[in-house]
C-alpha cells in the first residue's frame, strides 16, 4: 500500500525507494521471480514470534502490467513488478480477526497511504472455496531482469510527479492568501517568543507591524485595497496633484486618509481581525494555541473556495515521459523535470549531493537563455542559490519574481523526504503556487515515499467520483489501459460467510465491527461502535457540521480497533477545529470514561543493586503509588530518565534532553501533570519546526514521544 505494487524479492534492496525488506513465504521463495497460482493456494505461516498472517492476492493478468508466463500445472512466473489497482485486485484472509488486525495495523502507518482506498478489496475467503496444495519448490529459471527494475523505478517517479502535481494544485493558493499565511505564521512566532519571555511583555512595534500586514493582506484578498487605490487616484486627478500619494506618505498622513476613505465609502472586510489577549492568570501558551487556531480559521475562510484540479488539467504522460503541463507553455519546466526523471536519482544520493543536482538544473537555465544568460537576473539568482547550498551564504528566495526560479530554489534548499518542510518553506516565503516545487519533489523522491499526511486530502476525499476519475486518468497515462467500473466498494461486515461468485472467490468484505451511526448526525456513515459514546453525545451534537466531520475523520484515522490508552493519546493529539477546543476536550473526557479499569501491579521494592525501582510494566499497566509521588516533578529525574530508556524503550538523547528541560521548568512553577506532559509534547513537535527543542517529525520520533506520554499519563493522575 506504499508503492501499490509487488516486485521480485531482489528488487527491494536495489530499487532505492520504499521498503527494503521482503518477507518470503514458502510458495514465493525465489529471489528474482514472483510465482502466481491459478487456484487458491493452500498455505500457512508458522511463526509464533510475530503477528503476521497468510494472505492471498487475486489479480487480473490483463491489468497487472507485467509479463506472465506458464511453468505448468497451474503455476506461472513473473520477473517484473506487478502493479495493483483497487478496481480489480482482492486481498484474501483466512479469518475475520486476521483481516481486522492487519487493517488496524495499517492505519497508523504513514507509508500505507492507499490502505483506505483498498478497504473494499479486503475479503475473508469462504470455506466453500476449493484450495489446492502446490509444491513448495518448483523448477524455475530464476533470472534477474535489470530492465524491469529500471522501469519500476521510472514508474515510481512518474507516479510521484503526477500525484505531487495534483496535490500541489489542490493545496496551492493565490499570492495574496500565501502572504496572509506567511504573516499569520510570523505573527504567531513573534507572539510565542514574546509570551515565553521572562517578563511576559507582548506589545512591540514588530507585533503591531505584523497585525497591519495581516489586515492589509485581508484587504487585498477582498479587493478593498484596489478600491481605495482607485479612489485615491481619482482624488489625485481631481486636485490635479499627480504626486498626491507621495506627499501624503512624506507628511505621515497616508494611513489616516486611507482609513477615512474606507469609512466614508463603507469598505469593510468580511472578517474582523482580533488582537491576541490573555486574561490575567491565564495559561498564555494555551491561550496562544487557541489564537493560532483562530488565525488558521481566517486563512481557511479565504482559501476554502479553491476548486479541485479538473482531470483535463492533469499533466500528460506518454511513453514513460512527461510530455505537457496543462496550464500553458511550460516546455522548459517539462524538459527540466524529464532531465531529473532520466537521472533516476536515489533519495539518499540527492540528500548527500543536492548541490551537484542543482548545478545540473542551473546549466539548463543557462542553455535556455543562450546569449542573454551572461548579464541576466537569472544568472545572478542561480549563482547565489548554488553558493548558498555549497557555502551556506545568505540567500533571498524572493530576490526574483520568476516563479519557476523561486520554486527551483525552494526545492533545492528545503527538499527533503518530509515534504512538509518544503511546504512550510514555500508558505513562509509567501509562495502560494506549490506545483513546480512539488513536481520536483515527486520526480526525485517518487510515489512510494509519499507520506499518508501528504496524500490524505486527495484519497480520503468524500468525492468518490473525482478520486476514480483522477485514478483512471493516471493509470491510463502510465500503462495505456482503461480501467472500467468503480473501485471495489466497502461492504458492511457480515458474521455469516459470503457465497462465492464466478471470477471472484467471495463477494463480502470483513472489517472492524461497525454499525450505522444514528443520533445527532444526519449522515448515515458507518463508524466503530465503540466511538458512538462520543458521536451520539450531547457535547458532540453542539458542534457544527464541519467540526463534526473533522473530528470523525480524525478519530477514524487514529482508530486501531479498541479504546485504550494509546488511542486516547492519539485522540488528544488531534488538532482542534477552529473555536471548538473546549467542546472537543469534553468529548475526549467521554472517551476516557470508556477505558477499562486497570489492575494494580504488585508492590514495587527498591533495587539495591542499581538504585532503580524494579518496574516490570506492560504498556497499559499502572504502578503502585508508593515509589512514585503525585507530581511528575516530585519524582527523582534520574529514576524517570532510566524508566524512559528501559521501559519506554526511548534512547534518543534529544528527546530525553527535552524531557529534562520540561522537568526543570515545571519544578520551578509547580504545574500540574497534564501541563508538564503537554509542554513536553509541544516542545518536541511545536507548531513552528524552527523553535528550540523541535525534533524531526518522523513516525519513529512520534512513537517514541507517544510512548513516554502514555507512560506518564498511566502513572501520574492529574
């Protein structure tokens, strides 16, 4: 579900993208060959150490886009990558519990971005299906196909390009909205720095200027500023003073006249910008979180009307090349992208040598300008960029007005496996069109390494018709074949075994136990029954429709089959919908009430050998109150550090350093346990990644921080 394909075992180590490991089974144990079976193979996995299950994938040879040949007795071989699609691919499990467990484990995986798209393709094989025992060892020439490997790499990069372009087009915004995003982010960062200062002083000229910038951005978006400019121009003509505006600026009267014109002509914005205010004694950091959500809601308001990219504007691919961008004459960009496509750049080589790859692009800019290059703005800009990458000199990304140049620079400065860093940099630079920069990212890093957070807005969209149209278009561009029908639909789980049908082993689908949702919401979607306690609650019913949908989607994303401490931690990490933080916290309390009562562990005794308590905790256990005091900051820091390492299995020095820093800070202020935990999480993963203490937002780091948070929440009540 990361690459939407299956390759011969040897490809995984050599292809330079995605997962490198391939777990072989008895009926598919060759290095360079995939074996396929005509009838349902009877096999099992004998492994008591790991939780994994036998799975059979049914494909259509017509749509696997690989050469398959018979080796006799209903067995076939393939030396190429087999490509899957959700229109005619099925995954079979022996039992409902195995399917449920597998799907639940795929949900938190940041790489398994297509798991939800294929949910209707998961089946439980019926007992009526005839199974056949195949020989485990078949005499097959196990030859390696280098050309097939190279083609697979190219397909991955082409998919990366086209999906990145679509996602970028749907996430992009106008230049004015981009400036609004940039100034809102700068305002929050400045307020945060002022709020955490020793004297708590939050008024400054810099803050006042940023408020003025945000108001000006809003007025530009709504067209108010252009109306004011027209009126001023008319006044200048009326008074026959061509330089009237310059005079007003010089005399310091421009701003007051600007305001007077707006009042006179009734030019008001749809949104009134409120300043940040924290009441006396309030938690200013918490109040600032709420203010950030308020600013986000303003940005969303002005960026919500952008339509999704139509299918006819998706870039054209033919013969495994990019041939055209639909938004106009962009032949240079097409040539640039194809050059990097042909290089088949591995992500590790790019990250280690981005300067050399940037020089290749710079050469293309030079060749495109020809004789005009020597004294051109483009030459100065590219040379400054290359010097910045190689020598870390100062570089102003906005020293050019050319979007292609700026996007090129942004990618080679900030292009990383974590695409969020690139988007944040574009936004902070006031660049609202992400298409060029994201396209470069897709060509270099490819489809398989796209995180789920990057693709979720496209593939989890409620517009199923749009998803199918986009998918079919891309599939035909890559493989030259038309997909028919619809994506395998999700079917409500059934306790009885479904009957088999011609061409398919079974017809039903089994998933996490759900029931039709009824109550305060009018939509008839199905949700896990365990979550009904929230979705049917009075507190949840007070939310707006948009807020309800936001929290439903987020909860389902966090769901792994049960309400436990880990689920609560994930839910607490959901970003609140604008102006609903308090209401949602009440809903989370309802979820916490569903936690099963936890048994006390046996009394712990001090370990005389090393000074540690003899904790032997499972992830959901609590500890007896005797060794641990009521507050985190009352417990010896060395004990806590050792527990983090030994029980939470966290070894990262930066994460431990952040915990010690929070511990020291809260010892001084004697904050509650919840405040300490929240401060620790926010220090590791702040809204602004540039803040001190910020660590790289990777799945591994998230798991490490969540493990510490869970242990603290289980053992220190607020």
